[in-house]
C-alpha cells in the first residue's frame, strides 16, 4: 500500500492550488459571493463532490448556498451566482447548464469552454 505516497501527492496538489488563481480573482470571487442573494454550485464526479463541499462550507458561514439538482434547490434569479466546477470544462451537462444560464452572466475567464466575460457566474481555468 502506498498511503504515504498518495497523501504526499494530495498535499502537493493542495499547495499548488492557490497559485492557480490570482489574488485579484480571489478577491473578486469573494466579493461576488458576498454580493449575491444565493449561491448555486454544480459539478459532476469528483468536481461535483467539491462543489457540494463548497456549498456546505458557504452554508456553514451563513450564506444561502445550494447544489444544482438537489430537491430543495430554488430557482435562479438575476441576483444569484452560479459556480460551475469542472476539471475538463467539457462535461456536456455542465456546459449545457452554462449555456442555458448565460442570461445570468459570468465571472471568470481563461481558456475554459464555459469561461466568459460577464459577472454573475464563475468558471475556472482549464487545466
């Protein structure tokens, strides 16, 4: 068993993560979260688990946060923020959701297929 090897690799990935977003982008994301009425997260597979975890952390902080697709998730409004989590940026359901929700706008950029120029939705950078 290579438990320590796996643990070491996970810790390295976590240490690299803060370098994947600029301080300005991090501040903009935090501001958008605090300015939004409700936060919605979406993802598939492992990215979906991280999206759910992030929504839970936001709820623990007193922020109205929901996971897209759950039975208690309310409807989007123009005052809300959608955070789509995708490692590849090519998951068909997530890209489709992104396209359907374009009227809400976007936050983020880069080379990610769902990256855009507006300010009510978050899309990361393709790795």
